């Protein structure tokens, strides 16, 4: 690079030299898995009000796993199907058991983001029918798990991070396989599908912090095709 800049004025040269190294916009973390850095940023102004209106209709709540453990992450959903867990198991439902009403419709801007991110990762034609919304306050985490409550696995999972940073764990096909640690920031989108669709993944406890738009929380959307 320096050779190409021979002959440029010292001022210009210094300008370039001071630029922090930029990570690549797309990082591949598996044969069919990608991190799209900052992909959601251009839509944040529309995502947040849409999120707010979804949460008025379907407020966050802490659910219990079949094993009787109360999740540290608070959950909501939108779209045709919402994901729930209780003592009887995990399932997708059309009705929010908390309100007795259908889950809120998936906002247009959510759909737009999910489709565009899937396309960017090579999954053209993805139309999610479920969006889980996870809220992590500092200390909240998600243990290693597979997303396997969907009827089929031909479509990817598209996962959007907003607010506080998190360390995403991307494992293998066995729980005991070692995990890659993938730091995720506000606006990053992870897409995993194809041969990677059933890989174990999780989130390490979110660290204390204050995000300029979202305060003391991390919000994650995961888009799936449930049926
Ligand atoms: C999930 O696996 O459902 C959530 C992943 C995340 O919060 O990044
Ligand atoms: Fe998951």
C-alpha cells in the first residue's frame, strides 16, 4: 500500500496511515455461516420504533425451560409463530399464551432486514414466519443449544444484534465440540444455514455497560422459518 501512495502529499499519506484497520464486512465462520458486520445499522432508526410497538403487544417475559430453569434472557416474538417454553416443552404457537392473542405481525422493516441478510449470505428466497426477540441485561446468557424446533432445516437462522456487545459462541454438531468465540456488536448480523444449520451456539454472560441507544441491554432477533 505504501508503494502505491508514493508521490502523494505527506498530508494525504498521514490521513490514510491514521485510519484504524477495518475488519472485513463479511466474515465466514463456517461453510455456510457468516457474520455480516454492521449490516443492520442503516435500518436501526426504523427497527427500534417497530420493536417498541411489538413489545407493547407482546411484552418480554422470563420463561421456564422443561427442566424447570427460569431463563435469564427475557423473550418475546413476532410473526405468524412465536416460540415458547414451559415445563411441558419447547414449541412454536400461533397464540401468545401470555395474552391469549396472536403474536404481533412481523414489522415490514424486520422482514426487509431478514431477507436482505439471508440473501447476502447466499440464502435467496428466505421468508421467515417467526422472529424471536431476546433481551439480555448484564449477566444474562444463553447456554449452548441447537435451534431445532422448526419443522425443517432447509432455511437458515438470521440473528441480529442490537445494543450492548456480546460474545457469541459458535460450536459444532456435538455439544462437547469446541466453540469459536465471535464478538458481536450493535448492528451485526449472523446467518447460519445449510450444513451449519444445526450447530450448537450460545451467548456468554453479557457484560455491564451502557449503550447509547438501548441503555443497559442487548436485544437479539432471530428469524426462522418455523413451518
Ligand atoms: C439464540 O440463539 O436464540 C440467540 C442468539 C443471540 O442472542 O445472539
Ligand atoms: Fe438459538
